C-alpha cells in the first residue's frame, strides 16, 4: 500500500491537532477554512512539536508520514522548506543521538517508499529529493567523515538534476558550503564563488548572501554612527569585547520580552567584555512613535535610529532582510554568529566563555 494513501493518517494527525492546538482567535482561520496544504502542514507541526511524545516507533511512523504527506502532496506550500528543516533537526542534541539515528533511518525508509508512489508532481519529487539530501547532510554533520560528505554531495547532485528544484537546491548548496567551511575554508569559498555562475537565480542569490557572511567572518566589521544620545559609536573602538549587533523595528512581536532578556544580560556582564549595539529600522515617518518607544524602553546601550535597510548598505552586507536580526562579533571584530535571537545571546556567550576556560 502506498505511504501516501494510508486512510488513518488524517484521522491521527487531526486528533493530535485537536489535543495540542491553542484556542483559535477570531482573526485566525478555522480548520474548515484552511486549505488542504495548511491542514497537512499544521498536522506535521503538531506532531513535530508535541513535547509529550516519546521517541517510539509509533511516533516516528506518524511523524514521518505527516512530513512526507506535505512534501509529496503540497510542495508549493509557502513553508515547505520548514518541513524539511524541522524533519531533519528532530531530536537534535547530543543526549538524543541514538534516537536521532533511529529517527533518520526511519524517515529515509518511508521516504524511499513515498518516492515510488504514483501521481507525484515534478515539484513533489524535488521536495522528496531535497529531504533525502538533507538527511545525508545531517548524517555528515553528526559524523563528519569523507564518505558521508561525498554521499551528501551525491544527493545534492541528484536533486540538481531534477526539474522544479528551485525552491530546494539553494539550502542544500549553502549547507554543503558550511560543511566545507569547518575543515577547508578556501574550498568553501571557492564552492560559493562557483555558485555565483549557477543557472538558478535563487542559488545565485543565496551564494551572494553567503559571500557577504564569509567576508564578515574574514575581516573586522566596520560601522560608525551617531547614536541617539549624540555620541559617536565606532566598532573599531569596541575591539577586545564581544559585540551583539541587533536590528529591529519597534512594532515587532514579542520585542519587549526580547529586550528584557537582553537588558538582564547587559546588567550581568562586564562592559569590558561585552557590548550591545541596536539599529532601529522604523520608517522615518514614524519617528515620533519610535522616539516614544525608545524613551520608555530606557536602553542603556548605543542606539542607531536608521530606518529600513536599503541598497548596498551595512545592513544588506549582513543579509538583513527580516527583523529582528542579531549578529555576534568576537573581540577581533569578526562575525561568529548570525541569525542570533536576543534571548539566545547569553547562552552563546557562555559557550565561548567555556571554550576559553578549557584552553
């Protein structure tokens, strides 16, 4: 029987959604109003994020089928790449290593069965191939051997040979470059530079973004501005300490909670070792509202009221396209983490502190 035609799947996942979902507000769509693609995606996410679920064969079966249901039937869903990433990062962490290996093996087994089903579109086949490549990528990361990296490259090449791969190929090519970066930075850069000549525009765009980050990692970041308090801020003067550069707009969801976590960290860490620099990206016509928010927030670190990222400015060189966006620079001014949320900075600093203590 085809994996994609199991009649009990929809009943199972809908039951999970009913048990796990939060109350639906009036502004949200009811299940009856949702598209089949959204229903399928929600079913997968409900199973994936069920903290009460045990890593059993039964749960692996339900979760893998829910993942493959979205990929094979609804590859055009706006969050289809999320399904791939959330499937392969399931049970991440050293403590879950045995379960994780079992999960990936189970997922790939059902993936191979699903890929043989009839009626899958070209984009659906590409989505399944992308998941296959992503599984190999995770295995190469968990066990970084030459054979595993070669296997990952082969899976990416299989994906590249398929039509309708445009939404899926960029992630895998950049992930591959990041693996190379761990052992051979020159090879990683050469790979990304080669992608600049790729026939797929999405691959070229991602390669350009990755080169931006490589440049930020390779050379000290430069930025000068006049802060909200009228003082000049120069990144060069901040050498010798970690610097967290965060871009946000003042109407961002959960911003107050994020800033509170950052304030607590800022109060607990010495200015000799750590600094925060904030760039506010509100539209200029909202300046009065921006000033009111910042006055109430009472931020103690330098604040640059800049406006939306544009052109080839410093924000674009860090690939700031969605807000908030956080970046951690080491004491030499080199980028060490991007896409770092405000609530995660403390843990990241501790990691570097622990590494220093072991030396």
